[in-house]
């Protein structure tokens, strides 16, 4: 049984404590970046900010035109797909671990000390 200790120093008196839920939305900690719905678009957006991923994407698009095709289309897209999938899996595992840690922190017992 681990306890989380909170030391509030916001100048409120105990009589104003009942009004606190009106001013604050919640007291939970959230450090994860993604949700189920935003994982794919947000992760792809972050992945294509890297210069190497943009380079391989540019080569894949360039190979779609038969006039400048150097390699087969599948061979050019393979490095990009492998790198993107590996990064997505790593980010998903990392974000899930953050979610689990946030959940344990948010549901831990808390002691509150006031002046």
C-alpha cells in the first residue's frame, strides 16, 4: 500500500473547499500522448517530420511514375513500411506503459496535508 502525499498551497480555506470541483476539472495525471482514435494519424504526422522517412516516401512516390522508375515499387516501399511499423509498435508499447503507470498513480491512496 503506497501512499501519494499532496501538499496544497493555493491559499484556499476549508470553507471554500466545496467549491473546488467547480473550478477544477479533475485531479488525474495523464502523461500518454495518444488515444485509440488519434494514434494512427498523430503517429504518422510525427513520423513524417523525420527527414529519413520523408526521403523514403519521396522515393516511393517517385517510383510510381514509369518514366523515372529505378527499382520495383514494392522494394522501394519496403524500407519505409518497415521503419514506420517498427516506430509505431515502439510508440504504442511505450504509450501503453505510460497509461498503466498513470492508472496506478491515479488510483493510489492519497494523504492531503494543509496548513
